[in-house]
C-alpha cells in the first residue's frame, strides 16, 4: 500500500514561485532537502505568513494532522530546550491540551 503523504516540497516550491518569490531565499535551506518533514512544513509556513495572512494561517491550524513521528519530534524538541507544555504550544502554535494529550498517549 502506498503511503499517501503530500509532496510538500513541490507544493511549497510552487507556492513560493507563484505568490512569494521575494521569500525564496529564506526558504532555500528547507526546500533543498530531499523530502520535507512536518516540522519543515511548519517552519516554511511561518516564513511565508505575515501579519496580513495571520487569520488565514490560524484557520489552517485547525486542519493540521501530525503523524506519530512528528509528534515524537515535537516532544523531543520540548525535552531538548526544556520547554513546558505552554511554551511548546506557543512555539508550534498548538493547544496546551493537545500537547498534554500527546504526552499521555505516547510517553
């Protein structure tokens, strides 16, 4: 069975070329990778969004999906930098309850 993961590299490359050519250099390091993880997508999204797009970005946050590997990477990030749940939630624009639920289920 084929894994149905979107080709984020192609999506973001096209998006940058069409809508944000001025931000191409800022995303160059991220897009130079062979495949993009969800954390790379989050980083690229934060580079592309600005104040006028903030409401659209917040709306899109509600429709995110995180796979187990990404959740574990986020929780490892928390451990590495000593963040509490609230700090981690703010950093990745998540709910504190989401972080707490992940920790209950996976740790």
